């Protein structure tokens, strides 16, 4: 089976969130299952400079609405072939994948990700300049959402799967881009790519893809409701027969406390002794009191309301008074960044804050914290709760999306059954979060219960194998449908 996997980020080359992790790990898992999978990614400077063996495999003359581009090929260390679109006009600049250094979206994002979508579709149809033709095109999030539109009706078009990693980001642009990027004007309607008078990349993908997946079964249901459908719930409900939730896995080599080179002492479910050295190292790194018994809460996240960071900041003073310690790593909303930094100044030795993106510190927090905080308002799947479980750091989560599917609340019954894998609260407010923090601390002080909870977490199988097999089933299904329709 040949799969073209189109995405706007792949870890560790370029990463803003979970999409990058999935775009690295899922193709690797498919590759292990003997699938011929190729990743397609824009040629940001970070990507071009990290790859040392790029070879030109195709030249694309300027397509309507886009500058000329080249396709460069390399192979990732895990053996997965990678194609990079070189187009200096659109991708060669400082800043990040979507925004400039000041955190402002690039004004030509429609065209930047229009080109990614356009070339995805080209490689997935008879017009491809390559002699490798995919059986299925796999698109990810709005950045590739136009590919199914371009593929629609193209000669020799492969069927297309669209995965929603986060419906909150939709890629909405002025309608002029429809004509400017060579899209047929008939597609700009309610039953098409139009969203309240604008062009929506996400809606385009959801409307034209042969199958839609999202990253957890619970989120697949939630996005069909007004509360979490971001205006697309009607379309998603209409397409529910071709909408499947497949839980993300994690890269179990990258996130393995038994071998992790980023932590001071490795450990495993067989011998958890090393965990306390990691706690001490984290306390030292964040200038917290070196108290082994004080429960230490960790958080690694984008600073947004989605992640419930506002509520964490609200309870932080009460949490510190319990007493407990708190470590926050992340960046995003400026007000939240300021409030977090102020807390660190107000509670020296008890609250530590690092603003920014720091891969090493994120591993140190997973290993060194006692409890991982993840009170997201909504969470398509979430990866950090899975990492923290693997590191024996039970997550404390709000009951939403993938957090429902991956964390079983700890109580006497679930502990006895051996299924408890964290702490779950249902109502999203400060009082409930604080109650759950207290409940977690009570369990933390019960040494035997805590040890059992840690072991349950660490023994969970969160690898990609099962989920990769579920994607294979979807690929087979759309191929069969297409063959039947031909
Ligand atoms: P989302 O994709 O919504 O941001 P996920 O939990 O699915 O959330 O994935 C987030 C990924 O990004 C995880 O691998 C997490 O460790 C990482 N991450 C988020 N913020 C930071 C940060 N400040 N430093 C390092 N890693 C981060």
C-alpha cells in the first residue's frame, strides 16, 4: 500500500504541537507495518537546514496562483522517505511555520498552505511528474484541507483521508483566494468550501475527503455537537458514517524513562527508584525547595484557554498553600505568560515558571513531577497525559475528548481493579480543579496506592501499533470504495 502523508509539521524538524509528533510517529509505525508511506512537508528553513542529503526529484512550473517550486527528497533516520517542497518565495523566511517572530500569522498563509495542498493533490493524481502514485492521500488539519478539493474530479485521483487534529484552527481566508488559487468557483457554496462568506480550508477538507478521522473516539462525537463543533458540527453530523475516531499513540522510544537521555536518572516500572533523583533535578532546575515529600505538579502546554491555563493560574496560590509545588513550561497568551511569571516571583521556591519551548525541560517535567496537570477545556487527543503516564507521573485531567479515552479516574474501585491511570474531573471550574488536586495529594501520601497507580500508568500500552492498524483499515476501506465506484 502506498500512502502520501501530507502535513505542515514533523518532529523534530519543525514542531508547534501534537501534529508534529503524530506526523513523525504514525508514518514510522506504518513503515514498520511494511506500508510504503511518504511524508510531504513545506520547505521551511529549519527543515532544509536539518536535512543533509536532499535531492531534487521534480520541478513544478508555476501553477495557477502559485510560484514555481521544486520537490526535494530525503530519508528520515527511521527510514521513512520525506519529500520537501522548496519554494523560497513562500517558505524561506525567519519566524515559525505559521507566524512571524512577533507571533503574527503570515499574511500569505492561504497561499503557503494552498501550495502544500495543491502539490499534495498533484502527486495524488495522474498529472504527477513522479512515477510513484499513492493508493491513498492522507491529509492533516486545515493546512492540507484544499487537497481534497483539488483532487475532486482530477484524472486518476487517489481517494483521500482527512484527519482533524484540532478543529479550533480552521484556516479561514477571504473569498478572493478561491479564484486566486485556481479553485473552481462552483465549490464556493454552502455545500462546498464556503464558511459564512469566507473560504475555509478545514471545511473544504471535511466536505471533499472520502473519509474523515479524528484523534480520539470521544472527540469524534464531541465535534458533532454545537459545543465543540466550531460551526462545522452540522457537516460532521451529516458525514458521521465516514467519521472515525482513532486514538493517537506515542513514540515509545522518544518517550521512554528507561532510556531517555534528557533525564538525570533513568528508571522503569521494575525499578522506580530513579524517579526521586529526577524530582530533585527538576526542583533544582526551577529553583524550588529541595523537598522530596512535597507533591510536585507539572504542566507543559501552550498557554491558552483551551488548555485551561487560566484556571491553573487561578488556583496556583491555594495549591502552593497546601503545600504543594508547581512547575509550568509553555508559551502563548501574553497575559497568561505575565501572570505565570508573577506567580513565580510571588511564591519563590514553590512555583517555577519557564516561558518558551524547551524539549529537554519537557522531558524533565514528565520525569520529575509527581502529578501532571492537564485541565483542558477541550482536547482532541492530547499527548502529554500519555507521556506522563509512561513516566509514572499520573495525569490530572478534565473529562473531555481524548482525555476521557486515555485516563481512568483513580478511586478505590479502579485502584483495586488495576485500571486507575490518573485523576479526572467533570466540571471545568477552579473549585473542582482544586478539589481534584487535593484528592490527588491524598492518594500521593498513601504510598502503596500511589505505587500501584504509577505502575498502572507505566504498564499501559500507548504505542502506535494498534492505531496504525486502525488507519490501515480506513485506507483499505476508501480504496475499496473507490475501486467499487470506478
Ligand atoms: P497540542 O497539540 O494541542 O499543543 P498535545 O498535548 O497534543 O497538545 O501536544 C503538545 C506537544 O507539544 C507535546 O509533545 C508537548 O510536550 C509539546 N509542547 C507543548 N508546549 C511545549 C513547550 N513549551 N516546550 C516543549 N514542548 C512543548
